[in-house]
C-alpha cells in the first residue's frame, strides 16, 4: 500500500490540489531456499485503487544471503 501524505510541490509551490498519490497492490510470491541462510524470492504485484499516479504491475526478484 502506498499513500502520499504530503503535497507535491514545484519550486516551493503546491502543484494543483496537492496531487497526493495512492495505490494498493496484491499478488503472489514464491520463496526458494537455496541454503539454510540464503534464498531467492519472486514477487508479482497488481495495483488497484490507484489515484494520481500511473497504474501498473510489478515483478520483483529478491536475493538474500549473509555477508
């Protein structure tokens, strides 16, 4: 979920009515454990209830491992 609380500004002036954006996304994710401490996560998100921003879909790939 994304909800913008502050108004958009340009050169210090508020743009239009503040143009506050919001969006909600939902979708599945798949986690593949490679070892006990590392994994790859695939996430797909479809946005809905979008206001004042571009609507779209997201595909994320997350890799986690200890340093």
